[in-house]
C-alpha cells in the first residue's frame, strides 16, 4: 500500500496488561521499510521539557533502553543549571519498633511536602503546578497526610479512603450508640469525638460510675464534674435517647441529618484543618443513606451491617476541588499519560514491583508452559521472557512519568534498593541532579518518635472498677432478625456456631466464599484478596454486554476499587473474565443481572441478589457466579445448593414465572454445575 501512515512512540507503550505487544510495532516498521520501501521518520524534538530535565532523561534512558532509545532534542532552555532533584537521606536513623519500609515512606512523604511548600513560598511555582505520579495506589494516604500537615491543598484523582475517614467513623460510632445502649466502645467514641468533645478524664469517671451501660452514669451527679461538663453530658444523653426513639419513625438519611444538626458537627468540622473535605464526605454519606432508604428500606442495624461490610472497599472521598484548581494533583502514572505538568514528583521509587506468575503461562511463539516439577523447562523459559517484558515495561512506565515534567523533576528515592530505585542505580548522571536530604519546612516540623518500651506492653492484672472498658457488653449479643440476607442464611446452614459468633457476637469473620481459601492461589502468588477479586469479577459480569470492550471495562472497574490494573492484576483476573465471556449469551427473550429481591417469609424478610436470570419461552433459568478456588466441585455444589434452591423459590414466588433450571458457573475453571430444584 502506498497510503499507509503509522504513528506511535514505542517508549510510551505501558499497557502490556491489556495485551499490547510492542513487538508488533517494530515488526510493522521493519516490514514497511524492507518490503514496501517506506521510510521511518523520527520526531525527536521535545516541545514540553526544558533542556536540563531532558538531558537527564536522555542520559538515563540511553543506558536503560540502549539502541531502542532515540535521544530527544530540547526546544525550551531552562534559566537554571539543574532542575532535577533527588530527595533521599542516605544515612537515615531508623526508630526502634517501626518497620524500616514504613519509616522511609513516612520520611520521604514529609520531605516531598516540605519541598513543595518551599518552592511555592519562594514564588518559584504555584501549588497547581505540581503533580505526584504514583506507580500504584497503596500508601497514597501517607503522602496525603504529609500535604495536610503542611497545609498544602491537593486533589486526588485516584481518591480512596472514604469509609476509613475520621468523620465517617464518628457518624458510625453515633449510629451504633443509638442502635445499642450497651455498645460501650461506640458510645465512648461518640462522646470523645468532636460531636460531643468530652475529655479522657470525664470519660473515665463516667465509666467508673456507670453500671451495665455508660448511659446510666450520664444521669448521675458525679463528684468533681463542673456544671458545664454536666450540661454537655446531658445534651449527649438527650441526643442519643431522642434518636433512639425516632429511629423507626423515619428514614436513616433524616436520622443522620438530625444527629449532625443537634451536635453542630458540620460547624465543628469546618473549624479544623481539612474541614471542607470532611463536610463533603458527610453529605456523601447522607446520600448513601438516602439510597439505602430507597432501595432496601432496612433498619438501622441493617444499615450498620451494610456499611461495615463496605469498610474494606476503596471508595473515593467526596470531590471538593476541580482538576483545574490551584491544588497539587495526585494520580497514577497511567492516568497521567498524555498530560503535562510544570513540576512532576515521582514518589516511592523504592517501592518493589509486583511479582509472581500463575502456574500456566502462554506465549505466542512458545505455546503453553505448565508448572510441574518434572517438566518445568518450557514454563521457566516463558516465565523468563515475560519477566524480561515486564522489566522493559517498567522502564517505559518510568519514562512516561519523567517526561510529563515541563520545568522541574523531583524524585522520591528514600528506601531500600528495589523497584525503580534499583533499576536506575548507578545510571543517573550525578552532575545533572541535586541531592536533597532534608527541607527547611520538614526539618522545622519534625517530632521525635518515642518508641514504646517492652515493659509497657506486658499484660498486667486489671480490676473491673479501674478499667471499666474491659468486660462483657450486656445486650451486645442480642439481635432481632426482622430481616436477614442470603449470606447470613448460608452461614447459618454451614455452621451455626460461626453464625452466632459473627452475627450475634459480631466477631470479624470473612464471608463463606473466602472461608478456608485464604488470599493465595496454589502458587502463593495471588495479588488480590478473595473478596476484592470476587467483587471486581461480579461487577464486570453485571455490566458487561455484547459490544463492550472487556479489557477497558475490567480496568475501569478495578480502578474503582482502588486497584492499579497492572500486569499482575490482569493475569489474576483474566481466567475469570475469559471463562465468563466463553459462556456469555444474549439469546434470550429477557435477561437480568444482579437483581435484588425482598421476600417475606413468616414474620421476617429475606433479601438477596441473583447474579443472572435468563427468560426464554416463558420459563426462567437462574445462574449463580462463583469465584471460589475450585478443588472439589461436588463439595462446593453441596454447599451452595440451598442457596440456589432459595433463589428459585424467591423468584417463582415474586414473579410467578416457572424456573426451569438453576446452575452455578465456577469462573476460575469455567465449569458448570446443575442444582436440583425439583
């Protein structure tokens, strides 16, 4: 062809986890030149980055990438001699009883925040000029806290941590206190938090004089407490009593709204650092409660269980800043592709890469490699090829991050010799960088960390009257199940003692799908815990339809859970996705995914969610999707059979449509199992 024109930058190919194969690009280039007589034109002039930063990048990646790196020519000349800064304290004194990795990360985050503030206060840059680009999202909160400590505004494009935020914990403490007057820990959290603001001393005396419930002491005239203290305590008691009375009269959204109004919580939050973010989170939580009222119409206890079940999800905090505001941007390197920023900060250079490969590997040239003790040669060869490709992709990811910078590049290099730090060790041109071991802002705000001695951790005999928090909580194991879920029913069928410990004693067990499986596969290389993996896969199955690009969809869903969709995560999820796609079919009159139901049975309601319902010729088929590790299908079928039978009964009762078949699809292996619903 004489009209073929191909454009691309192989140095920026960072989507290997989506199946992108860089060799295809080079093969096309070679064919065009040798077969079609075409010509490769290199666009080597960089119109973004100043010469000082670009010279550093050229020198580094010429050594890393070798012949496949084309040196870039600068268009902009810097007014400074050096614009690359490496933030690293070589001989950092590590406190005792703190993991070195954690302290290195802590120290680096404070150095970065201090350096950003220095550059802004020196009128060299604005906050909106900075972007922190992370390889992956875990530990971002450490850097957010450092920015908060330095009063630096920021916007996290990959936001997370909503359910763990202090204000949501405060609201949940209050709701649990309203729900159960014997939940001493939650009541103490409510009283000690900013809604009421009692001191430790006042809490102590309330606990000393309280009976079965701390609320009993709130009516007493406790010696040593001033009139102001007693007024505050009475207000707290009246608030809990009134809300407990009203809890069944109107929706949870209004209950939370009244709680916030009575305690002046929003006004209190706005007086503190980060108050705008906290208030936005409260309003978002009210919206969640409103949705729960509309969709579930459950009790306060149901809502508490619902939120506790979401606690591990990486829900983003409410957005209070636009991306164009004068705030520091936080995002992943993949999200930054195609963007540019006056100052780029690359934290966590010393963070290790995700490793591990599944027991079955596929290579387009070598075929399939199986990990067996007696025949590992092909597997090891394919693994070596994939490892080399992963290493090259990590080089390109670092290249993309560094080339987002226009005027200044800051590198957070604190920590062990792993990850990007190990990759560039000995390759950086020291004449082109400034080493910064401390910053004035950070040095002025450092506090000595005093480790706790072992003698303080030794258990000592305690007296109930001195340590009133230690003991049984009357009423805490009492529960009226006016509504229960399928998962609770399954737990009850499986093990009544476990059901009692989890739903009455409220001990933190996981769901039955993760029970006994752990977070690792047979090779110990799983990077996702079973619950997160199952949630991501189920969300994909819920939204997938013919015509949707699977890889784009699964990446967006993984990102919504706060998971950076890299090659290791992609390899782990791919078997489940491919097995679902292999059996996916829309040849039905109607079909529904993730359909919730509420069925009255006796004096209670049972709730559940059916993964898929297919309707054809006036009859229905119920499909349940499982992401369990499959070792014994027979045992799993026996365990889940009551669940499918209950789904069948509920659907037939509510819809009046006959269920012809109920089946389980085990997504790890792609196996079907039919359930007896006769």
